[in-house]
């Protein structure tokens, strides 16, 4: 059993943006007894959703992303707001806002830590089959998003070829479709 | 085609830790012409590796993670250091340091953006079959890691049940094993 480093003193917020905050916590090495600062990125929890139409197409979004400064092909998702009744309600809200499609039957497929080494938050992933377009997307001032329909059957190949390059989107598809069983050694 | 927000002025480093830095960049909305600050977490690129023994067991690591403050079951990996000749060399180094196992034949299975919305870096994923234990692990002062062997055949189920909860580890297995093809609609 790996030993944990015990915290010493308070967890302090040392930097703050609209989207995330940085916290600092001193911890004590169980081996040496020395203190060491650990830094954590705190965010709201996130949600994402694999929305599939009755025709077997995934409702996806193309947008420019400013972390990598590249256009990506993703599924709808975003921050779970304090006003959302649940992660599932947040996923329904994000889907209709970003794409104009509505999900009636959602199932939660998994919960993942985006990076447990340096981020405290989690992402809740959902699958919705039989989604339908009910209105136009409703974008925030900061959002420029194109909606594209991608056959679900193409997803494993698009991930393997790197055309879907956002880790949390790959995880949502891994939960929705499952991984292949490995061959016997 | 979604329009990008053009940068205005310099990209500035506004906070710095040993592991990551925060950068601020003002960008202009193509819709309104207004400026808006974007914040990005800059890290070194990361690598991880699915190391499989001749008996079909994955060499995994248990450790306490301080972002989520929980023990995790992961594959070996870490930062690509300036001294590493390549992402593959970094993966070989991390494997032997954390586990004492050595990989001879590595293949790069994919490259993922951990979070293209707010992180600039990438993770390079590798698969190595036929890894062998050649020495004891060599841990940094800050590392408390237990090595565990998990049959590769158990991995899809452990991911589905949430026993493997680190997004970048799930992605590495998704690349190594592939996703199941979806049923026809």
C-alpha cells in the first residue's frame, strides 16, 4: 500500500481565473519528514454526452480550442453549473445549447478524473440514443461552434487515426462503446 | 467553419509552479470585436505506456494522487524531460524508473490532447509487449508507488467499472486495444 503524504497547514488559493483556480497545499513526505508544496488546478466538474440520432449518427461539434490553438472535433459538453440540478441535467442543457438537439433518455456511462495528479475535478459521461433536433443552437458570446453529424460506426477509426484528439471525448466513447477484448497471450 | 478569435498583444506567463505554468492571452471576438482574456495551463508534454509481459499481464502502478486525493491504478508515465531524446525514450525511462521493467519493442499508439480547451500540451501513448523485470524500481524522493500486475484481459472490465479512473490511462488502453464497433442502428 503506497503511503500518502499528509497535509500540513491550510490549502490556499494562490491564483484565480473565470474557469479554474490554483490551490497550494504543503504535504509531508512519509519517507523523509520534509515538507513539499503541491499545486492543484481546481475546476467545476464537467460533463459530456455522446448524442446519437435514430439514424445512428453522432451529433458532434467543431470548434477552435485555445489551449492547443487548433480546431477540434468533439462531443457536446461543458462545466456543470451551480444551477444545474444534476450532472445529467447539465449534459442535457449543454447538448441543446450547443447543438439544438434534445435528449430524452440519457444513461450515465462513467465518471473519470481528467488528471488525478494535478486536477481535483471529474467528468461525468453520458450516452443518449434517439436524439432529435428541436431548435437552433444557442451560443454564448464566446462560442463559435459548427454542428456535424458523424456515423457512430466511424468513431473507432477516427479515434485510432487521431481525428478525435480530446482525451475526455475519447473516454466518453470508450465508455459508450467499450474496449475490444485483447487476444489471448 | 468556426471562426477563431485572433490574439491581441503578448501571451503572458501569470503564474508558475514546478509542474505547470499559467499563461494569459487576450483574444478578439470575431462576432463583437470585443477583447476577452483566455487562460491556458502550460505543461511539458507527457508520455505513458501500456507494458505487457509475455504472460499477458499489464505492469501497473498504484499511487496516491494529490489532485483528487485518492489512490489510483495507472500505467507508468510522466513528463517528457528536456534530456529525453524522444517521447519514446521518455516512456522507456519512466517504465524502468517506476517499475524496474524494461521495454525493448515499443510502438507509439497515439497522441492525445489532455484538454485542448485549457491545456497546451499533449500525451504520447505507447504499447510494449514482452516487457521483463530487470531491476528494482528507482523512485524519486516524492514518489510512493506499488507495482501490480493485472491481466490485460481484465482491462476493459476494470475501465467499465471505474476501477481505472485516470482519463489519460483510459485513452492509452483505448489506443492499445481499440474500441468495439457499434451495433448497426
